[in-house]
C-alpha cells in the first residue's frame, strides 16, 4: 500500500513528506477554510481529503487520494452554505427552516451524479463514486491533468481558427447533447468549466443542481456573465431548458474564435445589439456565423432549441434560407439581424453586408444528435434503450396456439466492428438492436487510434437476442507512431497535429528561433525529426520563427 504520509495534501504528489511542497508550494500546516472538512479526513474508508480547491453555493470540492486505486481524485461535498451547518463531530445538519431546500438539492445532487456515473459520455469528467455519509452526499470525480479552456486559449494566441476549434469541440458537442438527453442541463458552460486535458481532449466539468445557476434562487448563485443565458437571471416568464446550454456553448465558441465574451445577457435584454470586427465576418464560414447568431438569441422562443439542431447548423451548415452569394463585410464592423422578428430578439452578430447593402437574414432552430467526427478517437457515447422486442408465433385467429407455447426471441447476427469508430457505430441504425459499451483501451499496430480493435462477441455465429451488450476495446494506436511533418505550420496547428497523434500537451516545448529567410511565426525545425518512430510519451520540441517582418522594415528605415 502506498505511504500516504509522503503525499502533499495540496497536490497529492509524492513530495517525500516535506512540510512545504517543492512541487506546488503548499504548506501542510495550512488549515482548510471554516465549515469544510480538515485535511487528512477519510471518507467512505477510502478517500483521503486534502486542501479545498473550490467552494460555491452548492458545496465544497477537495483534492483527494483514492487509497484503493492509488490515484488522485476530486471529492465534492454537498454543503449549501446557507442551509447547512458543520457539527463538532464533522457531520452536517440542516439549518432550521431550510429543510425543504436542503433536501431538494441533495436529491438532485444525487441524481445528477448518479446519471453521469452511469452515462458513458466521452467528454465528461467521469464520476467515479457517489455515496452518502455524515448527513450529506459526496461525489468523487476523476482528476484530469490539464488546464481550463480559457487558460489554454490565452496560452495559444488568444483565439483559434474555426477549423481548429471545430476539431476540439466535436466530441464535446455530442457529450453535451447526451447530457441534455438524460435530463441534465449544465447551465454553466464556459471557458472556465471546460478542461483541456493533457491528452488534447476537452471535457465538461462542474456539474451542479439547477438552483446554483439561477440568480434568483435561495442558493448563492454561481453564474458566469457573458456565458449565462437571460433566463438564468430570473427574467419573468423564462425558464431553463436545453436552449440554455445552447446559449452557453455558443458564447464559449464565440469567445474561442472571436476573442471576446458576449455582453452580459441582462444588458442584451435592454439593448440587443452585437458586432464583431469585419475580418472575422469575412474569414469565418457563413453557416458558422448564422449558427452562432441563432444560438445566441436573447429570447428562448427565438433561440436554437437544442444541441442537435445547433450541431447541424454549426458543423454541417444545415441552415434554411442561407443566401448563395458571399456577402461583403464592412471595413470596420458588421451587423446582422436574425430571421426572427421579435422586438427583443434582434441579435446582431457576425456576418457581412450584401453587395446591395441588404442585411443577411439568419434562421434559428435547434435539435440534438451525435456527431460523426472526433479527431481524438471518435469516442462519443449513445444512450442505450431499455426496449425489448420478441416475435410471437404467427396465428390466423385466437385459439390456434396451445396455452403452453413459448414466445421466441428474434436473434440478430453480430456485426464485425473492428476498425470502425465508436461514434460511427452508435450512429448506425443497422446496429440499433445492440448495446455497446467501451470497457478497455489497448495499443494496436493494426487498428487506427480511436477504432475498435476487439469485441466481446465475435462477428457471425448463431446470433444473439436484442439488446445484447457487446463490450468494445478501443485502439489507442501503436506504441510508437511516426512523428508528423510540422515544418511550416503555425504553433497552434503544430500542437493540434501532435495532439491528434497522441502526444501529451505538457510534453510539447515551444522554442523561439530567428530566421529572416523564412515565414514569420511558423515551425522551422522539430525534434524528433519528421518520420521518426517514437513513443507518444516523449517530449517534442518545436522551433517557432521569431522573425517579424515589421521589425525588419523599421530597421531598414532607420539605416536610411
């Protein structure tokens, strides 16, 4: 068993038992905040708690250590500060008069985390355990090594091109759709609640009960201005639904590809106008502009109704009424009125003026559905059905069958799934009679990364009943890969290529190198070299050209 006395209770790394951690700087004698559990407290005879890493109106989140799996976790304690009290024995009691609100939230907390634990949605931070103890409820999450999306963007130039953002957001869009379909509205989608892992994948975090995302609830709200929809501010006659997550997702994509956060929703209720620099309106695909305009409508009745419709508009360009000619942008900023005519639903967004100065008309509708692509392996998940189907003997009239006759189940041939992406499997109507579960991942030299390399029931045979569970092993690619050619790519393009190959984000080192004979801000050299067979765990160095043409021009002018 691992010696937990060697653990830093601030980062859960082995620091040899030092009081002040040389890794994160945490002082082991620092107490946790008032009302929280102390460091070294053990829950469920398994989870060792460290420092508090976040608090909000719903509860307290601690970094922790799983003594069974010997791994870092995060543990969230349901502790609504306005309605809960910490007793001397560290149990939790309800403040008098708050019984209904406390228990209502506790049941919702349990339900949300149990649903996520059961769901197999690839872009969620997994829930490992949910249990009741000390008069409250705890949820244990996998600790994802990575950084918040906002920090990731800031470290990579402030914005991403749509082609780059599209690849990163594809799995997340399907997962958010899956969350909504099992009855969970996140309500807090933003650059602060999406984590970019070391594996290059984005994951949704910070699930919460609905009241935490409402400004007029009894709880101390936790809503993020610019990303929160108008209905989250207690606007009369508006209610949270699937379209609330559409707004948050569109605001997040807007921030990523435009570099700015939309105005606070309450301001937009008073003055519903937005504009962006014309260069973005000219460079971005018009169906992307239209999809964002539709998803960021102020009024829920005018907004895209769910993630599936948003996906169809945003990814596949399935938008009705789109003009065929490319509009001309203004020289400074451009504004577009959406198709909806409601007085407070004029969402002026990213598009361009037509040649004759006619405003581009945009439509707004929304549905939900799984995506077809995933550059990180196509791991998206479907929701299995509990429906069963049997074929009874065919009879001409009642009485033709003896009372003891058995009903026989129809059998289905098991398909050969090897080499197929998981997302394509669950999207295939020909396979709807089976239940698929990813149970393992393995290296494979014969199957591309993200495809099935093994299945629990082989293809062919005598057939199986409907809803038979087939366990799948997903390939994580060969143990060694051929490093791609990065020369001439921008820093972000090079990083994305490496992430797609399975290299770790933290192992990518960027080094500046000056060469005025080559294009500015592109990769000049790389280590290892293009074509080398290497492990994806190694460090990769990319040398970016620090030469800036404008500096060269200034120097030339000064010399004259």
